């Protein structure tokens, strides 16, 4: 048994001790206005590319972590309600979000170019094209409305008053709602949501089918969801896909008493569940290579645990993916 495996098992066992579960929380850079600007405009770019609605009015983010900055960017761009749902409460404060809000407003006012891989290399594939500011979507007319002085002042007031620690499992009519911890029974109105998105969250959801079912329930017809999912080990093994070599008992020891860890489900699990529930797959953007600065290996097929032995070549080599899916009826070729 290698030293890393021993350390991870000990870490799992340690999690059963009182006050031993901790999470650093959030996507790297998520508490920076420029990063939130990048993420929100990447969502906009994906919607535009697939001829989807680029002005969603009600948006839900799964797992915002230490910042709801991307949701704030969505509100600045015209959304009328944002709901952030977290399993574990992270460190979020209004003062920090006011700073992010003010900086985001300035970025939109200046029509700042979308930051590229030189600033945020982990947000780009090696040959990915960097888009310019989306003038054709965020037109002068739309920006004039969105950045109206009275509207911006009203948004800022909402952020000043926001209650970010809501344990009542209840979503009200507030412009901004943050629920932690959230449950499937959350009373979001059926068929009321235009856009659901997440960054690096669904690889840690244990009950994936239930999660997709509840998202389907919340979404309007023709509504869209965009999920960026990481299939790597997230530091648990030396090889990027080394988590697939562990048998269930060993993995249970590594998981310990943590409220979440990676679920080890490959791309095909997500695709099959979405189709089973009734979603239309709009696009899947797969990544099966690493950036040049990522020096990391891969296990061989013969090392896979029995439950993963029949994994497809696509699953075995896909390190991450962005899945764009819609609730029918949407006139778009399905996969």
C-alpha cells in the first residue's frame, strides 16, 4: 500500500472525529470580480453558440462556494432572480460581495475584454479560442438598460441586505437567495427557472439521478443547464484517474464521514441519466488532455477496480467536460 493511499485512508478515518471536517471551499478565483466576469461571459458565449436564450431571467447556481460573484454578474446582465444552493456553508460576506459588485459594474461599463489563459490558465484548454466582449449580445441598448443608474443602485442595495445563511429550505421573492444546506425538497416553483449552472460540483453529488430529476422539475420548457464537471481524482491519487482503481471498501475508508467527495462517476453516467430523465443533450465539450504545466500520469486499464473494468475508452480518457442540456421542446439536434 503506497504512502499516499495510507494518508488518504487515515484522513477518511480522521473525519469521524469531532470538529475534524473542513473544506477550503469554492472555485479558485471565484471571489475575484474578473474571474466571475470571465465565468459569466463564458456561459453567455455557450448560450449564444448554441442559439439558446442569452437573457435568462431566473438563474440557479449549484455550489457557489465562497462567492456568488457569477450570480451577481448574471443579475447585472439582466436576470431578475438568482438562487445559490450549497451543501455546506462557506465563508461568504456582504462586504466582499459589494466590492465584487462594484468591480463587475466597472468591467461591464468598460466592455472589458474577456480575460484569457494568461490570467486564468485553468479555465482554458490548450487551443481554446478567447472570445472578445460579446457586443452582439450585450448590445448598447441592453447595457443601457442593465447599467441604468437607478437599477444599479437598487441591485447594490439588495446585496447590502442579503441574508446568506438561510437554513429554512425556503426560497422567497428576494432578488438574491442563498440556501445552505439545500435539499431536494426545496420549494422552488416548478417550471420557473431559465438557467441552471455549476462549476466543478456534480462530480461530488452522490445522488445524481435525484439531483437531475429535481433540476428538471425546476426548469421551464426550453430552459437550459450548463455544468462543468471534473472527472479527475482532485488530489486523492498520484494519477489523474487513480480513484478508479480502488474497490468500494477502500473508497469508503477514504471517503470517511465527509459530507461529500468525488462520486467517481464517469461522463457516460451523466449522459445516460440526462437522456433517461428526458433532457435534450445540446452539446458536450470534452477534455482528454492536460495543459503543458500539468505533470500527471494515468493508470492502465488493467489497474481498474472490477466495477470500472468495462468503462468505455471515452470515459477512461475524459478528464473533464462541459455538458449543455435543455428541457424539451428545444429545436436543437440531440446527441
